[in-house]
């Protein structure tokens, strides 16, 4: 069961990843000429590209925790295959939007990849429009992901500013309890709770209960089934 | 072997003992007794008037002849049988007993000594028709025995007071015995001694020649010895006829001619005619004997040598005829050429096939009868063989007179003279058209099967091959579209576009290469041996299955021995072998962890005229019963395999004169080895 402290720890891990100003496309393909050609095509659409000859190379270079904007990945490669890399990244909690390209994809393979969160699964030879659209989608998802991550980060920062007591009050508020009930739960008077509640609203920078519930949900505080010590 | 009834069983070597009938023995013993007695009578009739000396004394010679012909274990029979004859003759002649005994001892001793000394050196058939036998006979029977025995006998004669003068008796006895032995024994040996190996059937002309010889001898003998004027030069009148006898007839006939001459000389001389009649009877006898011996001896050697030569010539002629028959009867075409490759002697079969006669084939003329594709190579090979004085071996097709072609296998060896120069060349050509056609049919069938198997393999590889082709197509498309975008964005920036176009060209070539490799393997080519670069072949195959290797997560390692790169072989079929072996290796390593799947293709070392190629996997290896089974057709461990790969690979390698075998590695996995012929020529 995750509690708020654990969430705070997670936040630290995410916040250390600084996204570059321009979104980058990472390309992994074992075939040098295909790699070069695809890189050119991606560059022609105005994206920054970094290429890798194998999944292992990508893993090794990105081991410092830097996040990819999106990944264009060949399925069939010697050593670690594209789908293997996808799994590996998930395990490492380094999910990136992935566009797969493959010479001979089959349906089970593509279904598996899509289920695991791939943006698209394109057959080789790949049309420029298809690839670039997929990259755009992936980047958009990356932007969305990043926005979400940023917001989460922001919320977590605000949560961090709360005192333990204020956190307790917030959890109960989100659960939908009235001030009176909260005071009863916490063994204090309604007036004190009112003060805490105002502090929470202020620190969380919300002006309505509905907004507070939305933020709380983002950091994993369920509106109903939450259990309080 | 002669089977004539006249041939004495004794004439044969004791070792080859025949079943002998006692009756036959008795006959021969009686014959010798009669001969001895008759000989004595003849000897007495050949005495010069007023003298005890005979010109010829045959009994001892007849006894010696009998001993020479009989096996030594029967000699005593003859000696015992002849002794009474001797005594009777001598008694009749009024010789005193001591004289009889000493003469008996002398004659027997001489015959025994001569027989022993001759028989010691000559075993088996005894004929005086070779130089060696004759010289043994002359030394043993004509010189040694008379000289030695006469020394003792003369002493005995003098001791028994039968004769008085030692040296006179000695000389008379030696000469008389020598002459008798020379003239009488050869005819006897000729008749009883087991004739020459070949039974002769004399023609009519031979008899005419013999008649002329006898007539000539009588005429010449009478002239030589019968002339009153005693012209010494005429002495040699019989010589041409004696020479004729020596050269044209056997030694026996010569001896008979000599006997005739001696008799004529005796007749004339005892009548007081001729050059020898001028002296006393004793002197006449001695000088006549001496004259006859000195004339006869060389003639006998001449006769022996000429008969020996005749014999050799016959043998040579026979052997030549035999070889000629052999050559004519054999299917081979035999030919001959001189050291310069000219002066061809062509066998009739070649002429029959090609229509070339010896002049046409001479020098390098034979080359024009060859198939145009074989002409230059064959002439070159022949030149090389002549230059190196080494065996010439070649196969070519010839155009026959009816326009069809036949395959010939030709071999020729130089006959080297003692000085190292080539004396001549002897060659043989065999028509191998039929074998060739069978071999070609087998080859065609194998080619077809190999082709089917290749198509099958390519079918199995189709997915990987499509991927292999897809890669450059992907690169080309993306490059082209990138270029379009670059140009749209900035039509003046051409640097990137130039690089792109170069990449497109390269990738297009790469796609072309993939297609070429596939087409090469799918092509239905004829088996064609040509010099090849082993490394190129290996790389081609490795490229072809690169995608399949990736799919199987296999790493292929190539180790090429730079010293053994040029090989002889059929490119497509050698690639097929490698392809099969590599795909098998992939299959064998399916059970291994992904990062341990490695195939090593190693070439070398070269051994003799072959280079070994090893394809080594790290799979689970082969079970002991699989080591042989895997080469059987239709044996497979794959789910959808034909089971022909290894069987075909082996037959391909064997068609290259190489070998293909499997072996388990010491650690893990198995290695398939095969050998292919190295290309030695440096072009």
C-alpha cells in the first residue's frame, strides 16, 4: 500500500530527470544504412536524433537516468530485440513512447507491443508520412506525459509543504468528511479543523474542494477507500 | 617339352624324375653296349697302315655320351655292361691282359671324369648349342679329362710294357680322344639329349641344303685330301662347307660334317694321297688329328654361337609377334613417337576413327582431330610432358569421321635412354566415351537433385531473404524521402542530398547483390569446375544467411587461411554445401542460450592438394548413431526438412574429389569437415 511518504520518494526520482528543451528522437537499428536513412528522414522533419546500433548500446548510454522523448525501434536485432528492450525499459521504470518498425512483423508481435504501450508498429519499408506522424504522436504523448509528470511533481511539492496534521486533514477532506466529522475523527474541535483546512487549501493552491480532490487523486489519495491510521 | 620316343629319360634332370620302365633302361644299356662294340670296330678300321693308332676311337666317346645322358646313380650299370665289350674287343685284337686292364681303367676313368666335370656345371638338358655349355664341354671333356687321364694311362701302358715311349703315347691318346669326343658326342646329344624347346619341322629346302652340304663336303674333301700333288692351299677347300654347316645347322650336323671330313682325310691319307701322306704313319695320324681339332674347335664355337643367336632371334620374333597380337587385340590404341614428338606410329584404330594417317598425325597433326575446346590444352600438356620428360596423361574428345565425338583417355610414357635423353614415347589411348556418358548422366542427375534441394533451401530461407532485401529498400525509400524534404525546405543545400544519393546507390547495389546471390543459387547450372576464391564464396554465403543468423541469434565467425584461398570447384554447389552446413548448425544450436550460439567457419590447413573447411557449432553434438545416419538421404531431425542436405553435400564434395565427414567437438557441439581441391596454378 503506497502512502504519501512513499509518493514523496517517487517524486524525487522523477524530478531529477531534466527534459531537454527540444524533444529528441532516439533511433535503434542494427543496420547502419537503414539507421542513417531513418535518421535523415527524422531530421528532415526538424527533430533532434540520436542513433544507436543495438538495444544494449541504448541501455548503456541512457543508464544515467536521462529520459528519452521518444524511441524509434527496430524489432529484429541481434542480441536484445526491440520488444526485449521495451520490456527492459518498463522494468527499469523508464517508459518512453515507442514507435516500432519491422521488416516482417506478425500480428501477435504487434499486438504484444501495442499492449505494452507502443505508439505504433510500422512495417519496413516505412513511408515518411507514416513514420513522422507516429513520431509526432509519440512526441505528443511524451509532452503529455511530461506535463502530467510535471503537474504531479508540482502537486507532490505542495503536499510536501503540508504538516503531518494538515495531510491527515486533507485525506479526510478528500474522503468527503465534514469538518465536524473530521474533528471527531482526529479528536479535536471543529474550529481547529477549519484553520487546518484553510491552510491545506492555501498550500495546495486550490480554491475549491473539487480541485483539491483532483490533485489528491493525482498523488494517489483515493477519494473513498482510503484507510487512515 | 619334347616327347619324342627317341629322347632318353636320362636326358632329363634327376629332379624331374619320370616314370621309367626297366625295359627302356635295358634297351638303352644294350644300345650303349652295341655302340661301344661297334665303335671299337670302326676305330680299328680307322687305323693307319702299319700303326696301332686309330684316327678316331669312338668307344670312349660313346660311353661318355651315355654317362652324360644318364643320371649319375645309374652310371655303374653302363660301366658294368660296357666292361665285357671292352675286354672282348681287346682280346680279339690280341692285346695282352695288363694292356687291356690299363686301357679299361684309362677309358672308364676318362669318361667318368669328363662326365662329372661337365655335369657339375650343366644341369638338366644338355645340348651344345650355347656358348656356355660348349665351353664347359670343351674344357671338361675335350681338354681336362684326356690330358689328366692320358698322363696316368700312358704311364700304365709303359709300366705294363704294352707301349714304350711315354710322351708319344700320351700325345697320341690325348689327340685321339679329343677328336673322338669333339666329333662323336654332339650328334649323339643331338639325337638323344632332348632337342631344342621347339620341335622343328624342316622344310624341303632344308633337305636340299643338307644334300648340297654333303655333296659339297665330299667334293671339297676329295679335292683337299685326295690330290696327288699335295697342294697345301687346297686343305681349306672344305672350310666353306663346314662354315655353312656351322652357321646354318645345329652343332650335331656340324659334328657329322666334321666326321665326314675326317673320314675323307683318313681315306686319302691312308691311300698315300694328300698333304699328310708324306710322313710316317704315326706322324701322319698325329698331324691329321691336330689339323682336324684346330679346324673343328672354332667352327663348333661358331655353330654354338650362331644357334644361340638364332634361338634368341626366334624368341625375340615370337615376343614381338605376341605383343603385336596383344596390341591389335586390345581395345586400346597404341602409338609411338620419337623424342621430339614426331615420327608418329599410329595404330589402325586411330586411323579408322579419325581418318588420319601417320603423316596427318605427325608432329602436332593429331591435335587437329581433337575437339576445338581440347586442342590448345592438349597440345600444351604434351609439350609440357615432353619438356619435363614426364608421363603424359590427358582426356579429350576427338571428332570422328562421321562427325560424332568420342572421349579418349591418353597416357604416354617416355622411354629414357641410359644417358637420360628420351629415346621415344610409347602411348596408349582408351575410348572412354561410354564411361563418360554414364558419368555425365549420373552428374546430371546429381545436379538436378542438388538444384531441387537448393530451391527447397531458398524456400526455407525466404522470410530471411525478404528481410535481407527489405533493409536496403527501407534505406532507399527513407533516404529518398528525406532528400525530398531537405530540398523542399532548402533547395540550395545540396551537401546532404549528395550524401543521400550516394547512400541510395550503395543500397541499391546491396539489394542487387542479395538478388544476385539468390539467383545464383536458384539457377540451374551445369556442374563446372573453375578456379574460385574460397573467401568470396564463404562471405557470399554468410551474407546470404545473415538475416537468418540474426533471427536465430547466431553469431558467425569466419577464419580464413590466407594461404589457401584459391580452390577448384563448382561455385554454386560449393556454396550449397556451405549453406547446408551453416543452416544445420543454426538448427543444432536452437537448444543453446541465445548469447552462446556461435558458428565458426574455418578454412585450412591445406594438406597436399586439398584444403580443409570446418563448420563448427556449439550445439548439443551428435549421438553416436547419428554420426553415420546424418549422411543418409531422408534422415532429418527438422520438422519440415527433406533430409537431403547432408547427403547432397557429401555427394557434391565427393564429385569435387574431396571428403565430407562429421565429428563431435571435445567440449560441445559438432564440426562438419570437408575438403576441396586447391588450385595450384598461378595465373
